[in-house]
C-alpha cells in the first residue's frame, strides 16, 4: 500500500513553489486561484468543459445507437481545441473503433454507467486503445474520479519522490486504479494547504512539480542555447547587417554612400553555420519527441528511430514509425511565423521525395529556443496540388551553351 507522508508532500510542494516569485497565504485561496496553477494548468478545466459540450451526453438516447451520432460526439470530445492531454497520434487510435451498432452500444453503456468501469477498461484495451486514450475517456466521463495520464512523465515524477510505482507498459485496470489512488492521496494533503482542492488540482500539482523538475535538469543547457541566441540576434548585428530596403529608392546611378556595409565571405560562412546549428536543434527536438512518444508503449519501435540528415540524398531528416510499425519519413524545418503566415524552404530533392514516399511528413518546429517549442505536423503535403500551400520560386538554375 503506497503512502504519501508529509515529507513526500513537502518535497513536491517545495518544487511547486520554485515557480513562485512571492509568498502567498495558501489557506486563503483555492488551488485554482494560485498564480502558478492559473498560468500552467487551469486550461485543463477548459478542456473538460469543452469536451463535455462536445460529448452532449445528456442528449444521448438508446435509439441513437447505430446512427453514428454517439461515435461522432466522442470523437469531437477527443479532438477539442488545444487538447494536449492526449498525444495527437494517439487520438487516431479512436478511429480503430468502427461505427457499428455494437461499438456505439458499448460507448453508450460506458458513458451512461451501464457497464462496470473495469470491464469497460479491458474492452478498450482489447480494441487496441493506448493507455493515454483510455484514461482520457474515463476522465471526460467523470473528472471527479478519474485523471488523464502521461505514463513516462508520471513515472519520472513518482521515481523522483521515491514512490515505487510505474505506469509505463502496465496498461491495466488495476494499474489505473492505483494511479488515481496516488493522486487522491496528494489531493488529501493539498486540501489541508488550500481553501479548496480537487482531484484535477492534485494532478496539476504533481504535473507542475514535474515541469520544474525538467526545468532544473535542462536549465544549464538552455542557458547555453540562450547565450548563443543573444549572440546571433543582438541589436548591433541586426542594425549593421540589415539593408534599409524599405527606404531605398532606385536612382539612375548608384551612390556608393547609399550601399549597405560590404559583407565579406566570412559573414556568409558564419550565417551558414548558424543556420546549420538551428536546424540541428530542431532535428534534436523532433527526434526526442518521436522517441518519447513511442518509448512508453512501443519501446521496440523507439529503438529503431534514427537521425539520417547526414545523408541529404534521402530527402528527409528522421526515420520514425507509426504505432503499427509503418515507416515515417520526417523532414524537419525550423520556422518562425508572422501572425498566421508560416513559411519554410524545401529543396528540389525534398519536394521530389515528398511525392515518392507514401508516409512523408514535414515537421515544422516553432520557437526552438523557447521553453516549450511547438511542432506543427504536415502529412503527405502534396505541395503543388494543395490550395493550403503557396509555392514561390526563390532561385533558378540557368543552363546555356
């Protein structure tokens, strides 16, 4: 039987408070009103509210079974905006459930509590759902009792506070019950510190502790990257190297005084080096993301993920895998964006390979030097036949005799 004594709780509480800039009288506020919770975790309440709005559970009727309505509503509840409680690839697991009368009857019975939760969990496992997706379905069914899960993350959290419990490779009803029980024990302790605290607040409390745990591990490396970034983008450099194109007006003859400072070969070498460095950081972010995603449930596939960018003839940077073992060819682009407009450069070979491979992805990494870089994924883009993309020629090769 796992126990959460005061020492363990205080260890987590201390980590939680590392993100605070000033002291608060916690007993006078709800956990949700805490500045750290408001900043990092209260979005979960938005997700659960929106999921329930999409689920429309109170409108379900037995004669809806087999119509496709129930399946559609559950799918909408899974794919609510900004839902990061499930990895985007694991959301696709739900598509394994065909729109049959039998399956909709099962979902109806599950959400209407006409079937035992343990039996429903086992049925979800048999269908092939991931642990993360199953936990999310239980969460939107009853967020007062069940919590979402990220196995590797919580295993790291539990290990750091000497709780001998693992969720990775342990997708079972018994394991899920014990996972929720641990969070309930933290809720009990948390309720003694704050005016009110829910089970979801205790989940967030642990997650924030895990967040600062990651920050403390990576801070020296990030500081190093930030130093490089400052070196790259000082105001002095920008001012010197950026021609004043917006104020330039063509003249019959060019006045040498109006020309930008001469840029020598060293500048181009340095610029190329920095671009290479940015690209390598983006590739590392994607590589780590792919391995982390597969490692918890598909470790044998995670071991096969490879960085192959040293061979430009391949036309992609990372060889990864879908959960069914199918290869994924991933081209990585570090990008910035202006409002909603995003862009990147693609080589002729990469463009050709995007048509050759049947499972080609472009992963666009935004904010590589931020604490939370974002990955935008484009599958089988078909750039020249898709109205979502505008292709612009930037260079030409001139051939002559």
